[in-house]
C-alpha cells in the first residue's frame, strides 16, 4: 500500500487538493551537512539559529474543548503538526474521554481513487515521479529568480545535502521536500503520533471511528499525469514563502510544538500561525488541469463535511470524541465558531 502514496499524492497535488499526511513515523533525520558557499556574487542569506529547544520525555498535550447541546457532549482535541520528535504523549486523559464516548470523529480528509487498481497504479508510478520534474528538462536554476536560487543553495546545503536529482524538480515539490527536511533537522516530526494513538485507544475500548472524507475518483490517471507533466505552474511564490518560513519561523514552530506538548493553550493563542501551504495549494488549484477536473473550494467542502458529521454525532451520541487542527479551534471563524453560531455551547480548556 505504501507504494501507492507517491502516485496518489502527486495526483492530489496535480488537482490542487490538500491530502492528509501519512500516519507513519519518518525515518530519523540524517546528520546536518556543512553549509555550502553560495554562488560567487550571490548575496549571503543568513539562517537564524534556533534558540528554542524541543521538549522531550513524557508530556500531557493540550486540554480538550467541550461542545455541548441538550445534554450531548463532544470533546475536541486540537492537533498540531509538526510536534517534538522525541516526546512521549501521556494520553491518559485522552483515553478516559475516548473510553466514555460512543464515537471518535477524526478531522476531515480527502481520499483519492483511480480506476486502475493496485497493480495498475504501480505501473503509473514512474510517470508520477517524472511529473515532479520541470517541463522541457529545465532545472531549478532556470525557473526561479537568481535571488531565490541563492537562498535555495544555502538552505539545501543545510537541510538536504548534495542531492542533485532535486535540482530537476518543480519549485513547489522542491519547496515541500526542503520544508520536510528542515523540520526533521529541527527535532520535530510531521506525522505519526496523534492519529495512531487515538485510533489505538478507540480500538482498545471498542469505540466506533468515523472519518469524514471527500472522495475523489480519477478515471484516467495516465492522461492526468501526462497533462500535468506538460503544465506550467505559478509556483515561485510558494517556493519563496517556504524558504521565508524556514529562514525565519522555525524557532516559532519549535515554540508552538513545545506549547502543544506541555498543554500551554495561552502560548498557542499568542504565537503567529505562518502557513505557506495555502500559497502552495493555490499554485495547483489555479492550474488549467485543476479547473478541468472541477476542483474548487476543497477546504470549504471538507469543513462542511466535518460539520455535518459532527452535528450528526452530537445528536445520536451522549458523548463523542473528535479531533481538529488546533489552529481551527483558535480561529474566530473556525469549525467550532460555526457550531457556536448554530446554538452549541463551546468551552475552551
């Protein structure tokens, strides 16, 4: 099954859809390579050293939001990514809430299917990997600005190393790879803690699990990949903003990860939530291929899908346990704000 993920992820991105991350833990980060010297004449791009230290050991995580109406209660856990890679989550309070619930409702996601089956998708994998590359054999240096490429050289040397193949990738794919490597180097992990733990606890206590999903079927994946391989993307803004975030926001990301780990909701409220992924998603969703496949307002559709599932769960269950990104819980117009506007009582931890 793991071999299908690169293909489906690429198809998702090609259509401008934000897919959920894998639940598997990443491999340990390699030792950091020495910082290379930029091209002669290029400006030096400083990389801010991290001042915050990522917490380790057993940590409690944040408290739960409480949504209620008519005697029915939903406990909501705010999730965050990335989190400290070395922490162990003390999920005792979460287990108690799950054990007393009749249903666990996960955050909304997208499920991508093709009409080719498992082995058919394996045949498409080489085409999917090829579609990551710039059209016409161009390299990163040929498609980004000189200033961006100078910054890229410094960041690539620090977080990726001497991988030459990535120089052929489209800027958006290179940016996503750089971001992933940077957070690993900073002692954080983007996957593998909250979802699997909640799933395990629900299974342990025999609690029903619901996963609100948008189902997307690609009936001609080979043609979609062929079209994507020849489609130009407006992804320089994504490339630049990803580097901005790595250069200036890693310390804040560490602080945010630490605040989640120790349950410091006030700090989570106060820290800014930089997010380059909206810009990167726009690079795909504005492409002609995405318009051709009718992909529009995926975030809104996913929100509506989850809210409908949440109201249904609140109606039929005495107690429900749910997860949502903590940034959504802290928004004045987020998921819970919409429930509150419908007459539900929402209480923060």
